[in-house]
C-alpha cells in the first residue's frame, strides 16, 4: 500500500488547519473581550474550578508551568485574576478569578455561538466530532480526559 497522501488526506494537517481556522474565527471576539486565546484557555480552567495552582492549571492544559505563569500575570494585570502565595508552600501560587474574570465567562459564550453558526453543523454532530478528537488525543497521549 502506498502512503503518498495529499496534504488534505493527512489527519494532522486537517486538525492543524481546523485549529487555525477556529483561532481566526475567535480572534476578533477575543480582541473585544481583551484577552488572547491562551488566556481564554486559562480562564476556562478557572471557570471549571476556581482557586487552582499554577501547576494544576498547567497540568489541565497539558502545558509547562513556565508557560502558564506569564499568562496568569497578564490576566492579573488586566484585573481578571488574583495570584496569592500558598500558606502551606511559599513556592506555590494560587490563582483565583476576580468578579470581572467571572463575568467574562458569560461574555465569552459568543465564541461557541460563532463556531456553531460558522460550522453549520447540528449540536449533536459537533459533540460527536469533539468526542472523536478527544478519543484520538487520549490514544496518542495515554491520558484520560481531565474534564
């Protein structure tokens, strides 16, 4: 069997191109909210469960803590989160949403709405597609879904 696949036939490219298209769709909406996509991801982690450590946020996003720290600092400067040293471990930092950071959760719903509108897919189709992509991610990383 030959493996001369065109770019469009390669799953890695399809996922990459789709991710880029979603980021382009989200960018003007994120600009209106005053945050970047990586900052949006950090906020999502905190909307799931507030008051997490930098390392817990990093683990949830499958990133290094050194990547999360500057994102959190910028979110703090923007008034969306607070950082406090842990009482039991001075090296640890807890990140918590401010009232404004919590308000952004409602305002950011426009992102999902824009994706659904642009995709022209039924909610069930989008959910099924997401589950398949998650299943692939889990198979490739050996990690269970952290949601």
